C-alpha cells in the first residue's frame, strides 16, 4: 500500500508501546472525534492467503496526533478535552490528508476500471472483425 498510510495493526502496536490500547483508540475515535474515517480495502482471496477480509488504513500522520495527545495528557496533565482542543488544527489537517488518500485510492480504481473497459472494447472489436 501507499507509504503515506499505516495499518490499524501498526497503530495498535504503536499504542501498546505508549501504554495505550484498542479501548483508548476507540475512545479517541468515538468520544473525541480525533480519528478520521478509515480507508478500507478488501482482500482478494485469490491473491492472498489470509483470514482477513479487509485491510484498514489511516494516514501516517495519525501517529503524530496520537503521540501528541498522549504526551499532553500523560506528561503535561491536560484533560483529553483540553488536549484535543489544542491539537484541533493538527486533527483537521489529518482528516484532510485522509480524504486525499481516499480520493487517490478511488482514482486508482477508476483508472483500473477504465483500462479494463478499454481492453474489453478491443476484444469485442476483434471478435466483430472475425465475424465480418
């Protein structure tokens, strides 16, 4: 995947090193609205041998935002409400970057679909010429 993206699994590893976990991440996502909507890709079962049905990614800058919130709360003693308010510009930027990554992924899918359609049109033309 794109180097600007980080997987959900990698975020959990990062948070465990900071003494936080899935519950903390979910609280930041739901209560404080810090975490943008994820980029979800489906796993092609024919190409990969995996029990996963989907992969979840976020923009890499999420690690900086989460690290800042942890620092402000644990080291500086701020409440999460205050820490989130202070980090609001970074959170807004993260959400914008996440939207850009999602747009790039959709654009890649569109180009692939366009290439597939062009290939099918060529095949139809070849078959049509054989009939004539």
